[in-house]
């Protein structure tokens, strides 16, 4: 039987007025199956959350013949998926239709090697391999459901394509060290729609797909806790609808697709304190971790809860890539042509109190999204160092060495691509990007329930919690660290493994 934490210390009540140590039952603690005398709703599969993961799980579960009910706390579908650009990271196997049309012959090996290297120690090899091997089929599945992709490439270095072009580089594939480990290829697939409007269109299409099937959808329905039997098997879920607590019997299982926890300040401060101090959370208000907590309370294990997608929008304008980033010692620490979240991850690792962008007037462009403060300008780099409070000799040496290489089109220390190399010349400026002080750092969470790739939520022993599945940011899935993130990995994960969880739950032997 899965281990359960029945009681927790209630911090809210342990206050001046309640000085005694108060112990209270967790609100998300599972209800006992044996105590339920009446089921208001019965189904095969109950899905919690109607964002990207929930939609894909519902489509696949219904197509596999299961009776499905979705419970969504908001009054409409969408979640954070609808707020996103819905770029999806896909490729391998010779290339998707869009990749091939744009002249790229992607290979599954290159895609796999890239993702393994990017996710590093935290990567889940089984999940990465499954994702890469199934990626072409996933692309075709999207097409068959009416998701439009244009056979054209967006060539600028950007966070999102602002055109309707179908393909762009969204990771660090062309940057060192990755270009030496796997042949670079663009894999970010962008929906055919002008502007940054992929998310709303994607969720509109997915919602229509769900509605066209025999799936019951309950909006304004907040899942409160799971229902487990004495053996620890999840048998259903309690949902609040119209102010009433409704008991839902899920004969085959419950799939938690309720998103991450970046909007839950207490959880963020507890699990990812550093991120909570420096970053603005991005997502929808219901990214409050309720699904994760329900799963944990029913015996699930949490994984990598400190990991977040943390970034600083370093580009556009791409010309800022011609600058160099230095730490409090006036030394570089990264090739500045990598993906923006990798930059943020390395900024966070610096010893000392400050991080600056050092750039020449020619390449400094405003407006930009950095949120940095120009703290020093000067005709010489020494003046800038002094004004910014950086060690003069160090910064001077850093810039001199960088410029010598840049003139020859090489970066011997950090291997920035020649396309982004140019000597830094007067007038010089130092832009303060010190986390917690300056810089538009934003984040959403990557940690969550530990699952099998097929969606089964795992106990500490690794065994599944019977009847319980999860997908999307409710889980610790494919992207596990900012350092190796590429745009499209989250919606890729959410949709690919959401589909898998839907199929797996639908094929489970049902229990009344
Ligand atoms: C601005 C922005 C841009 C982004 N762009 C990209 C991108 O281009 N590509 C990419 O890969 N990633 C992107 N991301 C990240 C990505 O969008 C999300 O990580 C992903 O869409 C999450 O999907 P999900 O299905 O897990 O959660 P969601 O889409 O958030 O769905 C969860 C649903 O569960 C509901 N819910 C929550 N609690 C309950 C409850 N107790 N009961 C019932 N329902 C509940 C919520 O209301 C929500 O509808 C972006 C994120 C943001 C914020």
C-alpha cells in the first residue's frame, strides 16, 4: 500500500493567536472509497484539467473506447497551454514534413543526442528516447487533428516566431558544445498564424477535437482530492461543482493534468526558494499545484521540485548577442549565443553579487525585454569597469582577449559562433542584470509527480499507485532543467505524454 502522510502541521493556524502546535488533516488527503455510499458521476477515466495534457489524454482515451469525463476548474478550456505560443519541439526520423520542405534532414539519433546532452544528469533517457522515436508520428497526429504548420522557416534568433512560419531554432542546437555532439537542426514547430497566437489556436483546435467525441466536460469543477481504497488503489475523485462536493467513480483511473505550481507562492518558496525570490511567475492562476498535492497525498512521489524553467528574455533584439556577459570578477562565463534559459541558468550559478552585459553602442538596441539597468557608460572599458564597480584589470583583459579573437572570427574560450562575434567597441556600456535587482526573470515549474513515461504515478519504491496517472506540468516530465530547455519541450511533453497516459488508462482493466 502506498505510504500516506495523514496529518500535516498547519502553518496558517500556528500563529500568535494559536500558539499551540496545531495538527490538522490535509484538505487534499484522499477520501476513503469504503466511506462513499453514493456516486454522483461514474465513468471509466476521469481527467483533471483541460489544458494541453488533459485535451490530448481525453482524445486518446476516448479513441481507445473509454468513457471519459474532464473536470476543469476554469469556465473554459485552455490553461497555460492557451497562454503559450504552443511551439512544439519535433523532428528526427528524416524530418517532419516542414523540416524536409525547409531543406533539413533530421535524424532521430541527433535529436536524441541533443536532448540527452541538454538535459544532462537530470534527463530521463527512456522518456527522451520514446519522445524522439515517436516524434514524427506525433507531428502527423497533430496534422490529422487539424493543427496547421506552414512549410517555411523563421530565420531570426527569437523566442517566438512572430510570423506564420512553421519552423525555427528554439534551443541551443547551433551553439557550443551541442553543435559538436549532434548535427544542428531546427525543431521548433510554430502554428500557421500571424503574431504570437499559437496557444489560443492550438487549444481551440484541441477543444473542438474533444467536443467532437463522446467526452463529457464539466467546467467550473475543481478537483479537491482523490478517492482511494484500503489497498491504496485510486478509485475516483471528489470534485466541487456548484458548491457541492461530487463523488466521481473512475473505473479505469484518474489522470491528473492540472498543471504546475508556479502560482502557489508557498509551494514555490518551499521547493524552489531561489527562483521564487528572483523571478516573476508565468502561467495561469490555477497553476497552484493542487493536482501535484492530490497525487502526493494518494501515495505519489515528487521529483525535482526545485527545477524551473527560469529565463531572461535576452533576445530579441538578437544584436544583444554581440555583447558579452561578465560576473562580479569581470570574467565571462558562457557563450552568449545559447538559448535564453541556458543563459539564465548560468547567470544563477555565478559566484559574487552581480552580472553585467558589456556591449558597444553599435549593438545595443532599445526597446528590449532584458529589464536591465544601464549602470555605466564610457569611452574606455576601464571607465566602465570603474563606474560599475568591476575589477578594472580583469574586465579590461576580458574585453581585450575577446576582441582579439572576435577580429579573427573565433572565441577560443567559450566558442561563440562566428556569426555573433564582433569586437566590442566604444562607446561601451555595462547593463546590470543581477538577479533579484534587475532583469526580467520569469519562471514556471518543471518539478512534479514522478511517473512512468506511460503516465503511471510512482510511489517511492518505483511501483505505480494503482489507478493514478498524470501528465504535463503536473509531472516531472521531459524538460527537467532550464539549462537544457528548448522552446517547445513543454507543450511537446504535455501533448505526447498526455496522449500516452490517456491510452494507458483507457486500456486498464476497469473496476466497478
Ligand atoms: C507565456 C507562456 C508561453 C509559453 N510558450 C511555450 C511554448 O511555446 N512551447 C512550450 O513548449 N511551452 C511553452 N510554455 C509552457 C507551456 O505552455 C506549459 O508548461 C504547458 O502548456 C502546460 O500544460 P499542462 O497541460 O500541463 O497545463 P495547463 O495547460 O495549464 O492545463 C492545466 C489545466 O488544469 C486546470 N486545473 C488546475 N487545477 C485544477 C483542479 N484542482 N481541478 C480542475 N482543474 C484544474 C487549469 O485550470 C488548467 O486548465 C509557455 C508558458 C507560458 C506561460
